[in-house]
C-alpha cells in the first residue's frame, strides 16, 4: 500500500498506516509532521529569504519589466499601499466562503452519516455526488447568475456545491473506519444504532472529518475567487480581473499573496483542530 493511500491521522509522531482513503494524496496533507524546533523555523525563514532575495536580484539584473513580473519589493509596497482598497473585497470573499462552506459542510456531514447507516440511500445518491465532484462549479456560475443575479447568492451556492462533496466523501470514509469488534461488543451491551454512531463511529471519524473540512474549505476558497472572476463587481476575484486588465501587476500579485495566506491559514486552522481533537489516535 502506498503512502498516498493511507488514512491520514493527526499524529504527533510518525505517519500512521490505515485503510484506503477516497481522497488519496490530498488527505495525506493533513498528516504533516509540523514544526518541532527553533532550527526548523530558522531553516524555513532562511529558505524564504534566499528565494525572495534571489528573485529580487535576478529581476533587477535582467531588468524584467514590471508588467511582466514585478519584484517582491514592488509587491510588498503594493500590498501595503493598496490594502485599504483591497480590504473590503477581502471581506466579501470571506462572507461567501464562510456562508457557502458552512452550508456545504453541514449538508455533507449529514449525507455522510445517512449513507453510512443506510446503504440503499448511498446507492441512490452516489452517482449525483460523483457528478458534483467531477463537474467544475465555475461552469455553473453563469447559470446561477442568470437565476439569482450578481449578488452573494450564486457565489455562495457555488462554494457550497464545491465544498460539500469533499466533506461528505472524507466523512463517510471516516464513519466506515470502525472496528467491527467494537460495534459487536456495544451491541452485546444493548447499545442502539444511534448510540453506536455517536459513541463509536463519530469519534473515530474525527480525523477524516477534519481532513474533509480542510479540503472542502480550500476548494470553497478557489471556487469563490473563480466565481468572482466570472461575474460581479466585488471580491478578490474581481480585483484580480481588474488589476490584470489594467496591467497593474504588483497589485495583482498582492491579491494572489493574500489568497495564498488565506489558504495557509485554513490549512493551519484545521491541522491544529485535528491535533487537539483527533490526536488521541497517536
């Protein structure tokens, strides 16, 4: 069994081996070792300095035009000076992300619980879930805009449709990671199906649930930005389209940097939550 096929666990030690996960390599991101010493922090900072400084030096030596690729210093200046203009659009993107991801995650968790308890329901809805997973949600944004207008609604729906299946797939995989012996023992003591679910299935599914929330939120962020680029007059995606059309590349890359930071914060948030609530598997 390859490393990418193992169920990720939020361990403090070595990566764990487990059952096969549907999300494969993306789920393995959640089992990262983290930073354990000051030396590792210094190494990361040193590499960042070398990369940023080397890029600055090469772009200066080769006199690369700003409209082709701006220098890191120009991006930093644009981020500082234009952030008051970018901040309201950041707020719009966060509203879309939180609302859409909240709806998608809730529906995904409910569906995951239902299909693991009722196999017949799984056979019915699985084709539609696979259809949602394989369909790029951005292709539906123009249709949603025609129906709901250029406000928040089409973007929130797109984010929910993009993040929900990711949460459902990972959560369902977690709900199935149950030792049959534990269930048999619980039933021998008279535990009901609901008690078995809350006391055995749900706790053992926590690592995969956090992975699903992490992957789903990142998919939701990408979908929100893409939807803003397709249509509408607000959001970070709109800023990307506007800055690129006006060849304001420092501002363009400043927005890209903000989106990268958001993605890193999402990863760190769910990784820490997994460490806190699911590290018992270690």
